[in-house]
């Protein structure tokens, strides 16, 4: 993987996703260019393809249920565009080191309270996923192997237990943060280096040209 700082990786991912999301409908050539960029981005980040494929498959199932009622022609473009956006963001998230979401958020120009809420939400999501993995491991030790076994194990009672365990652990984490001096504010001030700013500006220029040209091509046609 190239040595790209976490804030720059997040901002580049957001630039690609926003540019693809703003594309004019049926601008297939521009969308194909974004697809090539998304594949290149996944290759640069060295994301694990089996893990990425499983996550994309699950997400596309839900997206297809929402898009198909719009008609096949419109839904096909929306699904492909959503796939490209998911490849970019999932590649970033799957290669994100543990407990480093806050570092990636440092350079975003967002209000301080919003950054703090995002940081805490990301931390609590990590706690929830950790508890899910522990429960899956517990189910395997009890002989409930495979997806069917896990579905039998994850009954309504176990989902409630998962919620209570996650809530209890989140409270313990918050208590530990207060003990270490947390006063409602997090040290999340950071700026990009000059070279990183140049790379980000170049990416913004490329994305802007692709997105704006999709509208110009539609008007000319």
C-alpha cells in the first residue's frame, strides 16, 4: 500500500464518491471512468477482494430492492453508480486500522460538535462489531457452525443480550475516558501537508471535470 495519510485517504474517497454521486443520469462513459478510478483506488489501498466482495454483495441486495421499482433503465445506472461509490468507501473502511477513525476525521472542515459525535459513534460501532464477533465465536464453540447455525443462535433474546452487552461496554469505555481527562472535547485539530493539499486539489480538479462534462455532453446531445 502506498503511504497515504489517513486524513488524505478519507478526503480522496469522499471526493470520488461525491463526484460520482453528482453525475448526470445515463452518462455511462463518465461513469465508466469513475469505475476505473474506483478499481484503481481499491488496488492502491490493497483491500482484500473476498472481504470486499461479501460486503458489496450484501449492500447491493438492499440497494436493488430500492432501485428496481424505478425502472430497469434508471435502476441500472443507479446500481452501477452505487457500486462504484461503495467500492471506494468500503476500500477505505476495510483498510482503516483499528481505532483510527478519529485520525481520519481530523482534517475535515466540519463543526467541532459534529466531529466529536462522529468519533464517538465510530467508537461505539467498533464496540458493537466486537461484541458481535465475540457472540459468533461463542456460538461456534457451542457447535453452531455455519450461517444457519448462527441464525438459530441470533434469536430475539440474543439480540437483546447483544444490545445490553454493547451498552454496558460503551458505558465502561466512557467512564475510562472521563477518568483519563475527557471533558467533552477531543483533540481533533489537524491540517494537511502542502504535498497532500496539492494531491487533493488535483483530484478535485479531475473529478470536477468528469462530473461537469457529463452535463455538457447531455446538453449537446
